[in-house]
């Protein structure tokens, strides 16, 4: 039974747990079921030549947003940033489902990853706000149950859906879950604590964006578009190293 030693009432903690587990369940569904379906998406939309970009570009967006939204959540509250993430995720998912071309699908997937890239750390942060350290690890461990369930059944579900219906159905199946999560966040996540000084490190944000972008693009091109020892790869990874050093 959760306690209220963190300053939140029993009702706030129960509602918060319902919201967090629902969000994590939905995110696990998308992650595990869509991965197996991605080659069929590329084949159906004649985009096999751009297949690597459908993975690297959304991953780049997720990596950057994870850092940015985590910082913003400290400044503006977990509830606001989690709600914003879910809305962006929902819009990106709908656009993925109606994608007419593979380039459009890559752009829509990038938008969706902007939404879901920060969801996991925000969920952990909410648990950290609601529970003291002694209980926090237990709830974080329980939060991995949805991920474990879909790690076993998600690829099977995705493959079955692609073989018998369409990969678009996977997106449409997740839309009601995302809508439910969007409504759960404002009524279930505890309000932010006392405000903090809202100072944004724009220079640090730009440096980490440049560093992570060059790193992912360089690794994506290496061995496929250009050899590992080529000038292009050396320039990209060298530039990434320089920006990482400046960032730190």
C-alpha cells in the first residue's frame, strides 16, 4: 500500500500510479510491436533505400528530447511536460497511420519520437516525486512489467497484424490508448512542487543537439554510405567529439 509520506494524498498516489502504468503500457505496445513491422512499412511505401533513415532520424529526435524535456520538467513540472509529450505522441501516431509516402512516414515517426522520447524518464521522475527512495525502486521495478509483457508478445502481435491486416492497424490500435493517457495525465499526475528558478541553458542545449546529431549521423553513414576510415565519417565523428568536449 503506497503511503503519503511524500506529501501527496493516498488518492493522488493511486491515480498517479494508474496514469504512469497506463502510459508505460502504451509506450511498450508501440515499441515492441512496431519494430517487427518496419520492414513491411518500407516495402509497402517503396522506401527500402531510406530504411536506415527511418531508424536514425527518429532516434536522434528522441535522444535530444529526452535531455531537453527532463530539464523542462524540473522547471515547469512533470505533469505539463508529460501532457505535452503525450499530445505530440498522439499527433505523430495519427500522421504515421495515414502516411502516403515513406518520407512522410519518417517525418511523422520523428514527431512521434519527439513525444515518446521523454516519456520513460518522466515516468520515473513522477515516481521519484511520489515515493521516498526506499519505495521508489520497488515501483520502478513493477513499472517494467508492461515492458516485459510486450517484449514477449509484442513482436508476435506486430508480425501477425502485418501478415493478416496492415501495419497501419498497429498505429490505429494505439490511438485509443494514447487518448486515454492524454486524459489521465492532467487529472492523475500530482501537481508540481514549489516553483524553481526558470533558467534555460540555451548554449548547452545547442551544443548537445549538435554533438548528438553528428554522432548518430556519423554512425549511421559509417560502413553503409561511406567507409569507416573515410574523410566524411572522420569529419562527422571528429566534429561530434569536439561538440561533446565543448558541452561537458
